[in-house]
């Protein structure tokens, strides 16, 4: 899957996007746990997950070819 | 221009008024949101906006759909600028037309409230002595579903 980072998260991790390999389909909740293990510096940060440009609930399934985005609290307008 | 757009370019206002106007409409409300220099006593030097562009444009279009459902007969166009913006630059423009004015006023305010909830755009305030990304916890799956 492709993972996209924005705004504060992008600056903290110093990465805009990266490829991640997942062995099988995983839930959004499992993905978040895995990500925080890899990047403990964002454990306290708030963010939502979007899959293929749509907000999804935590029990949604992520597939290998999906585009997953970490969406920090928005502040447009 | 596109009806729902995220752009790096300065926002040219009149085309959005023209876009929503047709012979059925009796009023157009155009809102422009500008970069403010002073926020709670802190002086902003400039702002930096960032977006997840394809998703942001989809979410702007979703807001347009929500407005059509709530206020049938309205027409909406929304543009948000990203990149570095100076004081008083237009950050966002919302143009709504309707046969009678009340719907356009109400729909326009609804649009800006929804932008602040569900559109993946982020604002960084740059001050003389620092900088900070802004944002409250919105943009959840729940917020993304229209509330009645």
C-alpha cells in the first residue's frame, strides 16, 4: 500500500509518502497500531485515516493496492 | 476554473459569481475568507496552506451535493488556495446562487462550516518567532456523513 503524510505529521516524520508491504488485508485499527510501533513519535498525535480518498471507520479493511492517508485535524477556510 | 477546486494561484473572484448564475437565480452570495494578521493578539507574518488535493476536491464536491439536497435549486462553486499566502490574500471563496436570497445566505454559511470539518486542508501560521500547524479534531468518518 501507499501511505501519504500531510502537514504536521509530514514534518515530524520527514516523509511525504512511502510504500508499505502488508502480508494480508488488515483493518484500519491494526494499521494504526503497526504505524505507531514504527513511528512512536506520532503516538500522541491525532489523525484520521482515509483510504482511497475517503474517510473510513476503524474496522474498515485495507488492501494491498490501497492508498492510505493520515489526515491530521483539518484547518482550511 | 473548476466548480470545486484547490489551486496554487491567486483567486479571481468574478468567474465564480458568473459560474453559479443562470436565468432561474435571483441572488448570489459570494463569501471570501482572507488571511488575518492578528489572531488572539498574535501577529501572523504569513500563512502556508497544504492540501491532499484530490481528496479535498472530492470533499468540496460532496459539500456541493449536500447543499443541493438541503436547498434544492441552489448552485455552488468553491475554491480554496494553497501554498504561501500573505495578509489579506483570499484563502477560500464560496459562491452560492438561489432563486430567492435566503437559501444562498444559509447554504453559503453551511459550506464554510463543512469545509472546516471534512476537507483535508491544513493551515500553518508563521509568526516572527515561530510557526504552528492549526487544526481541531474534525474530519472523522462520522463528520464525513451528512447530518440531518
